[in-house]
C-alpha cells in the first residue's frame, strides 16, 4: 500500500499552555490574519494555517474584529446514518457518504435564506473534521495525523427533496445549507464530546460523539482510498437524535463542548 502524508502541520506550542486551542481567521484594520482565541482576545499568528503558525504582536479584542470562515475547502464530505438514535448503519460496513458543496458553507451568525420551494427543512447538528494534510491511502492508525482539528456544523437538509431527487445535491448542498462555527478547535478528544442543538432556545438534540457508529479515523481512512484528501477539506460526521422542520424566524444553535458553536436564523 502506498501512503502519502504530505504537508506537515506544526502549531507552535509556545503560543499557549492550554491543552485545547481555538484558531480563527479574521479581518482587522483591513488585514486578514489567523489568530488564537484566548478568552475575549485574539493572539495574532503569522505563517500558514496548515504549516507553521507563530505568535506575533499584541493581543487584540475579539469584539473588534470581523470573523471569517477559517478554511476554503476543495471538498466537503458528509457521513449519514452515523448515530443509532437518528438512523443507524452497520458498523462493519463502509460509512454511508455523500457530498455537500463548498458553496453551501456559511459562517455562524449569517442568515440561512431558504429557496422559495423549500417546505420541509431540518437542522442536523454535527461534528466537522478539518483535514490538515494531503493524504492518500492512509490506514486508520495514520488517520489521526491527517485530522488537523474540528469545528461545529449544521447539515441543513430539505427532507422532501432528499426523498424525491435522484441525488441529495439539492437537499444537502443548496446555498447556506452548511453553517459552520468560526473556530477550529485543536487538541479536542473529538471521539468523546457532547453535541447539543437548540431550536429557539429549546434543546432538541444532545448526544456524545462516542456513540458515532463510524469513527473519524475509519471515515478518513476510507475516504482516502478513493479521494486525495487536501488541507482544508471537511467531513461532516453525522447527526444524532431526532430532527424537525424549521420555520422562518427560527434560530438554530449547535454547540459542542470544548469546540464552539454555530448559530443561524432561518429566513424564507
């Protein structure tokens, strides 16, 4: 088996003593930079996200910057039927997979504008993996070195289209159907964190990622047999529990402990 792990990622540990780091991309004084969130401040970083980042300059207030999507993926994968509480698939089979589009991605805080004929649109709170290295044909043991960090996502889905269309392209990848948190969390035990979704402040989903049927390492390894994974590629890891239709004016918030949150308002 040929194995490729290219583009070594090093985050300089001297920028923080915390075990978990939260990185953001932001605009400040007409400059776009990466930084590490520490409390209510951002420590500016220089260098490349998937190469070497080092602290530079003085911290700036988080409230004084414009946050941006931290990555520009070439590919956005998603896992279906990955929690028994939602819909299960055999654990000894390949993970059920589909594609979202990079154009579906929007940032936490942005409005989700639904297409005019969308009438049965559901939330799906999910853990999202961020690929940090170019990789092909990796084993499950090697997969952990490919995962740069994790984010919080909402795999918005139009259920009527999901059931009627030849593929899930429209149901899963329409504009705005992929909200993401602003932060990438590094150093999180993503196999054991609690995911919570709230609809208008009411808890509608809550489950630990330890109950994922197909674990991140398995999914990354499987995908790498068929696709060359690139730094910045994303994998939505599936939703737990029950979902329901959203109406115009609804606010949906997905939170994952130690990772972050994504909050968006639905408009028709």
